[in-house]
């Protein structure tokens, strides 16, 4: 039963972090137009075909999420 309690706490912390991040982005009008246009993101555009593979962008998101999970586990 205690494992469900700890999962609930983790989900609450994630929700609080996401809410605060969204508020900061809206309040300070942070522009992420560079995201998705990084050096390792692959774009192929032809006549009737578009392919977008955001390798570097997804790598950055993975690193950030892993750091957040590590910090949550460290605090619990």
C-alpha cells in the first residue's frame, strides 16, 4: 500500500513542477522557437514529402526529464 502512496506523491510533484514551468513560460513570455531547429534535428522537405526527426531536441528533453526524476528520487 505504501508504494501507491509514493507514486501519488511523485505524480503530485510532477504536476506542481509542470504547473510552475507553464506559469513561468506564460508570465515571462519565454520563446522556444529555437527548439526543433537544433543542429542534430533532421529535416527533409521534397515536393510532396516532409520528414522531421528531432534527434537533438528529444535528447535534451530526455536529459532534463532524467535529471528531474533523479532529483525527485533523491528528495524522497
